[in-house]
C-alpha cells in the first residue's frame, strides 16, 4: 500500500506574507548596498589625493597679520574648513580650523561664516558671528541658500545675502535677501528692502526690488550694494544711519570697495540674457570704468588684497562646485595668475 504525503495548501494570506517578506529582504539588501556605497564615497572624499595642496589641522585666528584666510576646497578631511596661509606664500601649507563654512569673511578680528547643512526635509542655513578665535558669538537662521558675506573694515558691521528662491542670479525667477548686523548692539536689519530708495534723483518704490553683495566703507555708515529692479542692476550707495540707498550706475553687480575707498570692483554683464560677466573697476569720483585683464566669466564678489590687487574665484577647469582663487591687477594691466588652488571666500588679514 502506497502512502501519500499530504501537500500543504498555500493560502492567499500566506502567499502575501511570503511576498512581503521577500520584498523586505530585497529592500534591506538594497539599503545596505546604498549605505556601503555612500560610506565608501565618504571615505574617498576624506582621503587627500597625492600631489594635492598640503593641509594640516592647527590653530587659526583672526589676530594674525599678513595671513590670507579662505575656505579650503581641497579634497580630504579638511574640505570646507576655514583655513589660512601666509600672504607671502599663498601656495604654501594650509592651516585648517575645525570650522566649516560655505561662505566666509573677516576683518578687524570679527568673522562671519555662512553654513548650509542638508536636512531630511529641507536645508538648514545659518550665519555665525565669530570672534577672533573663530568661536561663535551668535547664530542667526537664514531664509535661503548662502550667497555673499562681508564684514566692515572696523568689524562693527557684518552683512550676508541669501537666495530665497531659485539657485543663482542667472535663474529666470530668483529672490535675494540681504541682512546687515550691528555686531556691537546685535541689532539685525533682516532685509535691505526696508530702506528708502532714491533712483535717478527721485524716491522709488517697486515690488520687484532685490539687493545683494554689500561692501562697507571705513566710516561705519556708508556701504555699497547691488539693487535689482525692472530687470536692471544698479550700484547703490547707502547710509546705515539714514536707512537710505541712492543709485549711482547701471549694470553693476557684487561691488567690492577698495581699501582706500576710491574705487569699486564689480562684475558687469557683457551679454544680455546670458550668465556672462567680466570684472571691472569703477572710479567713484569720475565713474570711469576700467576692464580688468581677466577674460573668463567671473561670478563672484571680488576681494581687494590691497589697493592694487583683486582676488576672485573661478570654477576649477569648468567644474561646478569646485573653484580656485585667482588674482589680477586692479588697473587693467598685467594678466591673471593662480593665487590658491581649490579655495574660495578669500579674506586678507
């Protein structure tokens, strides 16, 4: 007599449970692979490539003289850190702090650091006010993506600009917000859009007003910035005490005032409707413009290293997200030269 083993009948519920279990195991495997791949990429990012700039951790302060501060962009564990080099040897060994910034600037022992951390749902953007030891004195939430940062020559005022929407000045729809902080009283002006505008000698109001790229004079009152309205950009001179700005010239973006207060370096759009800017210097007394020797498109707020020389960032071999610092004479002569590879946000002490 033959005995037949009864076959277990798979119910619909059991079939669904098995399918669910298989899906969970598959997702777990994919998740593990993604995590391991990300970890491997992070490990590679933290490895300094051979032949790259020499970078080492150390004490970085704003008290030193003849130092050039910047945000280190070299691959390795100090990528994104505020670093410094001797002004006389900008290609030398970099000393990196433990402070990381997207944008940075400093003057007279006061620093400002703009940070942007990706979050689960949205970016966390903030501005840090720093003392001479790069310690955080105050933190301010930012309404958008960091773009520009400046400190007045005395250290009394700090300014920053963020993109509230859109990704760049070349975006068809973008909005900026520029804030100014009195570091003595901690009074914050959240937006320059609250200032009165005098345009071509007359009071001006419009719903499309945007400001960016503040630069300060040494009197702790006067500043310059870019005003955008009616699809045109204007250089404005402002007064912090009177809370007013007055237009001076058209087609001026990201101004930077010379140490002697007589000239403004800026980027000028040279091709309508395209993201192509050339660097110029404007004499504030005569409004005479001098084109500089740099022929690449400069999308940066230049920094005066001294009264004769400007520094600015250019993409490294056209790569997005990577830049080198270059310098050029401010009188239109000479030719550009590489200042610091893999770096951005220069601030001379």
